[in-house]
C-alpha cells in the first residue's frame, strides 16, 4: 500500500500499527510509550511520542502517569508530604482514596485515586494532608 495523501481513516490505521509495533519495545525495555495527538496535512503528518521509565514503586500501580510519581518524589516536601506518603490510603469526602502523584505547578497539585472506582481526582494539598492526618 502506498499513501498518496493522508486522511483521518488512514491516520487511525497508521496509529494502530505504530502502537502495535511499539508493544515489543515497551516489553523489551520496560518503558511506557504513548503517541500524542497527530496533526496532518494532505501530504505530511506529525505526532508527539512520550517515553517514560516505569519507576518501581510497590505502592503505586504502573497505570499512573510516571511524571506524577517523579514530581511527587521531587516536590513532596515543598507540598507538605513525605515520600513515604505516595500510595497511602485515606478517607476523603466519605470515600477511600490513595495518593498517587503530584502536579506541583498546578493550582490543585495532588493526584488521588478513588480506591473503589479507580477514578483519578485532582485535589488541594492542604485538604489531602488534613484527610491523611485524620485517618
């Protein structure tokens, strides 16, 4: 098959093929690879690829964005936490949550996950610290 110009259907097929080809690289090197948005014109396409090392942390599953884990480890003290707080479970708004990362430059920097639904939530650092102290 030779592509003369790009369209949305062709790009979806190409994206699927690239993702399939990247599986072997992910497994071989133990990394996370993501293709970002694809932009295209009739005769050219471009996409952003993100590679992340899977940082071993027995308290946080590998499906959490590794940048959040790295940022938590780097900025935990300035946010009022200890590195050991990563993965810690606590009650927040009557639900069970776990601390899974941080986005230090965001207005709501803490990333928490509902233990039952697995839904990610962003939250205020002081509110999470208070909930952890109450636990």
